[in-house]
């Protein structure tokens, strides 16, 4: 987080709050969100794209009522992809006209809730859904603004992208087979839907612009086809090209992600160039960052419970450091081989290393399987001991939001820190919470 600092006493402070006090007051594992970091990343994105374009925070990365309030305060829009995420946003009084509903299989109830709440946009993803939403809107005497999710045949991950053959997936209407053009025909012919945009999302944790450029090229190619078929007047409301989320963040010192201003510049340039070449008015750009806003500013605090040294071939060894959470609060290492960085934060590193330097360590959780790894490889002080606190960095995105009760572990608490003060956003689950659904 931008507000992290290690004091002379060796203790780490987040936004001026000593992590040892946080562990003492709220227990561990604990997610600690640096509020100013979150807000400043919202503002970085808003400034980078400017008032002519729209930045939506992707709630799936992490949402709570208070987070939704920060997003609203900072003037961003919000993407939700389920009735549950919508309910959290509405509980926060998030302005419904700034909410977009996503998903490849929204239920009739979710679509109806979204219409009744007055959400600003719905991204349609199948022919069945177009018919379903059209009926729900007509029943209510509405014309619901929709974007068509387009499968552009690009899939991007981290440092590479592949621009062929990714039609084979569950999301969107494919360009190649003409499904996207047919979706537009049906929306335009409907009485209950207004076609206001085209949408594409190519992947996540992306560090370069190539994939976005190919996606923009193809989406604007579709826009041109639609203009040729239907004429400008029929498409007067179709003014938005939404290029989805995906900007990457630094998980370790090796990662060097580009700033949002760079991405904004690339997208503005390619969208302007492509639309001018096609003889179209330049559309408004929308983006949907999740990870790049919430990821970097959160750490997870864990308490060390045990350590164990295991001999490896060739005379080397590995230390297993067991902490009090694991794959139930961060499944990303087990699921995606994600890399994380961790530090001893309850003592100074110098004190930590006084007796014997650092040792190659693996931070593991307390779950009943050997894949329960939080940090695969890291160097931690040799004299690490039970009771020490570790902070794992950049855990704001897709950790709490993908948390589970595996092995009946209660979900951790989430606190926000700002100006030397801590505030509980989500309390820790209790054993009673775990038993709450039992019917006998
Ligand atoms: N928009 C759409 C339509 C999306 O599907 C996603 C992410 C986003 C925006 C936000 O993407 P972001 O800016 O956060 O990369 N669980 C995985 C990531 C799954 C992303 C799913 N969709 C992980 O932990 O890496």
C-alpha cells in the first residue's frame, strides 16, 4: 500500500496504524485495506480517462458496503455481476444509474431486480437473455439500455496475448460467426431494449496494450458493419465502446505494471484512430478495472503458528511456515500459481535476522491439503517464531471475494486504515455464523 512504512522500532505501520495493534484488536488472519490507496487509485483512473470516458470499478475483485461508498464518492461507476453484488451496492445507496450488470447467466430474478433498481446498463450475453430482458422491460414499460458482449477472439494474460481461436468460451457473442451482428439486430428490433454500447473483456493481469488494441480494432470493425447495415440514425444511441478490465498490478518486486494513464492514452489513441479510419464518430470509452484499484492497497496479516524444516536433496532445505489462514482466504496461489511477497512485520528485519540470516521458506495455511500454499518461495528470518506476524502484500483483489469456509474456517475480518485510525468494515465470522444454516 502507498501508506505502508517501517518505523525505527522495526514495526510496520499502515496509514499510520501499527500492524501489531491491528492484530491485537481485530485478530488474524486480517485483511487491512488502505483507504487512501484505494481512493487515490480510483482518482488516478478517473483522471487518466477524463470526463469524456467512464471508469467502472469491477465489484467482483472485492466489494463491501463501505467500498461501494468510496467508489461512489470518487465518482466512478460500478460493475456488478450478480444479485448479491447488486444488493451490496444498493445497501450502500450507490447511484443505480451508475451501475452496470454483467454475467453470462443472469437469472430472471436478477434481471428484474436490476430493472426495478434502475441500473444504468445491462450487458447482454446470449440470445435467450435478449428475449428475457426485452420481455421484463416491456412488462415494466421500460426501454433498458444494453451493451452487447462481443467475443473478439483475443485472450490476454499477464505478458502475452493470443489473437486467434479464443472463440471457444462461454462469454459473449462471437464476431466470426456473425452472432454479434445478429444480437444487434434483435436488440434493435426489440421494443424493450436500447442498444447503447459494445463490450469486450479480454483477460486479467495484463501488462501491455496489444490485446486491447486488437480488441478495439475488432469491436470498431463491428460498429462499422452495424452502421453499414442499419444506418447512423438507427444507431444514434450506440455511443459506448467498453473494453473491460484487466490492467495488471505488481505482486512482487519483479512486476512492473504500466500506470492507468498509459493504458488510457493507448486506448484513446487506438479507438480514435480506428473509428476515424472507419468514418465513424469517436465513441466514448468505458473500462472496468477491479484488480488495479483494490489489489495493491490491501495486505493480509497472519500469525505464525509453527515452523518445520524439511531437508531437500543436495544438502538444501526448506522451511514450512504455517499461518492461521490459507487457501480459504487466498486461493490464488493454489488456483493460479500466483506469486506473492511477504514480510515479517512484528519485529524489524534486522532483529529477525540477528541469529542466523534468512532461510528459504514456504508460507502455508492450516487446511487439510498439501496444495494449501500462500507464498510459494520467500526468504524469511531464520529465527521466525510462533506469534510472529507476517504481512502478505497486494491481497486486495480476488482474495476475500473468493474466500470460502473450507474446513469450516470462519472468514477473516476486513479493516480499513486511514490517518492513524482503523475501522472494521466486515467483522470476522464466528462459529455461530458457521452453524447458522444448519436446519437440525
Ligand atoms: N470486467 C469483466 C467483464 C470481467 O470479467 C472482469 C474480471 C473485470 C472487468 C475485472 O478485471 P480486472 O481489472 O480485475 O482484471 N479470479 C481471477 C481474476 C478473474 C477475473 C474475472 N473477470 C484472479 O484472481 O486473478
